[in-house]
């Protein structure tokens, strides 16, 4: 499990992005951090793989304070998928996926064979393996991004608004694919979105955030829908309409 204990983050310009945040993220479940733009979701997510370090407090994984773990080493066990897919434009699809294990010491041939299997896993035709990212649709690029996030076989998968830039129909497909992946692969998924419908669809645990990453409510979708904790939550989930 991942645990945030009294975590704050103040950026150099004085912005308090995260204000005394506490959360337990259970293993092998999907936890969704949902809130408006600027509420601190991405900052929280990036603290899990040390792209951002807290100003105060600790983040631990399975009981180990991650401030003592080298970021490069930490990221071997944590996949990261972002909105613009993060693919390397001059690498073919297969190499975008294979690069991660190769950097971790897996022989190239083996990594490429695994990459093809991962294309199957995320529902992409292997015929696309030799294309460049620009030759794929937005939805296909995001699938490659997910394959890349899974390439090192991480226990934890961080997903930052991964489907924010694709059209609604493709988005719905990718959401279903994410549910299937979670069921089959049994990862600890931490998913960031501003879309409450997406949060309720994907989350076992949903964390609704206000500015400063203050927790407005935390619970299963059913719990939150049945009993919004405040007017803010009721408005946010549309229950006041
Ligand atoms: P969200 O993901 O919910 O949109 P972020 O975590 O990106 O929110 O940002 C939270 C707050 O921190 C915002 O006010 C944002 O402007 C600020 N912020 C994020 N990154 C930086 C940074 N590198 N330097 C200064 N302020 C930042």
C-alpha cells in the first residue's frame, strides 16, 4: 500500500499545492484522485514516483519511506501514463514500449518480444508495432502509452488524465480497457482525473479534492453517491441538480 502522512508541498514560488495531506492507497485496487484543475492531483501523483518531493511529511510504499529510495530505482516498480501519452516521436511503437525494460537491463530481443505481447494486452494490433507515434490515432497513442507504463511489469501504475485528450467514444473504450486491465493484471492503480463520472466508473476508492489537495470526501462511489459529505461534494458530483 501507499501511504501519505502529513504531506505538504510548497513550490519555490510560494504556491501551497498540497496542505497536510493524509491518505492510504490500498494495494491491488484503483484509487481515483478527482478534483478541479489546480486542486493538487498531479502534484500528489508525482510524489509517488519522486518526480516531486514533499516539503513536509512522508510518502511510504509498503512501509518504506520513499525519500530513501533512489528515484531511478523507485521508477522501475512504478509505471506512469500521462495525458499526451509521453511517447518518444522518433522511436517506433515497439521501441517506445521496449525501451523501458532495456533501460532496466532486459536484453533488447526479449524486451521487443515482450513489447509485442503488451500491444496485445492493451488491445492494439501488432501490425502497428513498426509505426511511429505520429502515424497513430490519439486513442492508439494512449494505448501505447499504457503499454509503456506496463512495460517494466510494475506493481503500481500511475495514470494522469490519460484519456483527457481523446474523443468521448474512444475515451469510453479506453475506460473499459482500463477496467479489464485492472481485473486481469491486479495492479495498484492511482488515477487522476477532473471528470467525476470517470472517477465513479473506474475507482474502487474515490478521493474528492479541493484546493490544496484538501480531502472533501473519500469512499467508494456507492458511499459517496449515497451520502455526499458536504454541499461542495453534492455540487461536484451533480447530486444537487
Ligand atoms: P491539478 O493536477 O489538480 O490540476 P497541480 O498538482 O498540477 O493540480 O497543481 C496544484 C497547484 O500547484 C496549482 O496551483 C499549480 O499552479 C501549482 N503548481 C504545480 N506545479 C508547480 C510548479 N512546478 N511550480 C509552481 N507551482 C506549481
